[in-house]
C-alpha cells in the first residue's frame, strides 16, 4: 500500500466512472441473456463464474478476501487503526430476467471506491470492506436476503444448508459444489456501519427529477407458496358444478391479490409472480395448481391485514371449489427503519455534491435491511430509467451511476474517518 495521505481530501477524490462501467459490463456478460440482461441465479455455475471474477478483482487490489460458511464474500482494506470495518456491498446473484445493475452496482461501486482510495494513497482511520452476500434474490432458494440474514445471525448456516431450491437442489450441496462453502464463521463480525448503493428499481426518483435517494428503510415482505389439489377431469363432459378446478382457484388468487392491494391502497403491493397448473392441457380441468403470493407494505399492521384477507380468500376458494390447500411460508420480514444518522449523512453528502436528493423508503428487499440488525445501516439510491428492474431493460444513466458512486465514496470515508467519540 502507498504512503497514506490524511483525511483532509474528503470530497476531493472522485471514482473512475469508466472503470466502474467496464466492470459492470464485464460482469454482465456472465450469464448474459443476449438482450442486455443476465441470469445468474444463486449458486448456479453462472453465479460461480461471476463470483470468481469479482474475487479476482478484489485480490488484484490487494484486499484481504474472506468467504464465510454461507458463501458471503467480504474483502477488507485495512485502516490506520484496527477495529470493525465500515462496510459496503450488495449482491451479484440475479433473478432469471435480471439486469446488470441490480446488486452488481453496489458491489462494483464499493470495489471502485477502494480502488480509488488505493490509487490515491488515501488511508482511512477504520478499515473499509466491500461484501457480496449469497442469494439476495431468493428466486432459487427462499427466503431472499439469505446470505445477509445468516451473516446477521437471523438464521443458522446449518438451517440454510437444508433449504431446497425451485430445481429440487439442496442449498448446502450447491454451495459446496461451486466452491464457496467458506471457513469464516457465521454470524459475521458486526461492521462499524453499513452503506449500500443500489438502483431504486422503481419510478420515484426519475419522476421527481432527483438524482440521489437517501433511503429511510425497507418495506415489510410476506412471501408464500399456495398449492391447490382438486380433480383432473374432462373439460368437455364435466358440468361446471361438478368441477374441483385447482387452476381456477390459483387464477382467482391472482385476481384477489390485485383487489386486496387496491382496497388497502397506499403503499400496499401484491404480486402473484408464479402460477403453474397441472396437467397444463387444453382439454383437462386442472387438478393441481401452485402459485406464489408476494405482499409488501411499509406499515406492518396493514401488511398483516393484507395477509389476513389473502388467507381468508384462499380458504373461501378452496371451500367453494372442493379443493385441499397447502401453504408454505417462503419469507417474512417486518419493515425496517434505517439509522437516522446514516440517512442524514447520505442526504447531506449528496447535497454537498450538488445533487437533488429525496428521502424515500425502498420497495425492494436489500441486504442492508439485514445488516441493520447488527450496525447502523443505510442506503444510497440512484434512479432507474422508467422504474424498470428485474428486467433485461433495467438501466441507470451513466451520470447517475457516477453520482451514486461518488456519494458512496464520501459517505464511506466520512464514516471510516469519524472521531471514535462521535
Ligand atoms: C428481492 O430483493 C426482492 O425485493 O424481491
Ligand atoms: Mn438487489
Ligand atoms: Mn433484485
């Protein structure tokens, strides 16, 4: 490492946006879906290849790279003093229809911050770490934010190993298979603070012409899988009153989810994102159907009301159609409020950079909400073009990527250099 310069240069250093973009593009090539997006579901071969690339970049920078028992990777740049690091990061797994920014931006911008400091010979009082957490998306193995949940002590790694993915594979086996069953213990060390840069994935910042979001918290998440069993029967000969149509019930759950969200209004959202009917033939009444329900709200009480209404509707449908119903909880996290001091720091730093800033809650789940269990945590949002995400067309303007990375740089430095008594 070069001779250290002092902390007086906070606000003067700037990231190399071209280098950050070139890494985003290179990582986005792994698992590329050929339409601008990528598919790197957690613990697949594509995830392994993405991990290997990012770990190579971390090692090239001389960082101390550790892999823990759930496959989280934490890379540390030492500070002038020992102690817990100021941590940034996010995830590099994606949904199957992912873009190249979701999660990846937070990890690669963190790496870019550390490279900027390193090249400038700029030391910090505390270490700064950049992490990527396993299976943030939860698309293959539920719940989402799994790696950061285990890091924060919310689930034992051994319990997580036994989770079964949508392809029937066991998480622990897949983690070992891709070579990321590490030896650093879980739960992990509590950082001094955690700050995550992420794309907004919604339309609010763009709509208002704001450049930086100072994220106040994350809404509560309720995920379940519902399976109806009825009777396969002939589509032509079975009178409507004789049917036990599981496909009808699952479709009605999707309609009910929309109605419940509209009735509750405000921030309530509801999604049936997976719906599978069996046998899936034109002339057979569907005897089996599986669907997922995703309910979210920033208000825990309203979220519970949405859950109650959904449960009552599922029971009513099963009763009236003569079906059995099985429910499986996939994820349940209460709303999280971020640390007020970190939110203020993000807002103030962004204003000093001359950006229009908005305080807003996050609609998506994030690793920061798990880290908030163990240290002061917060997030920096940058706008998503058209509010589109979990879609290959997901995009954030280059100037917004650069603005977010530079805000992250200064927020991290300020936290890493602040007086121990503050
Ligand atoms: C996962 O990050 C989600 O918000 O669905
Ligand atoms: Mn994400
Ligand atoms: Mn996502």
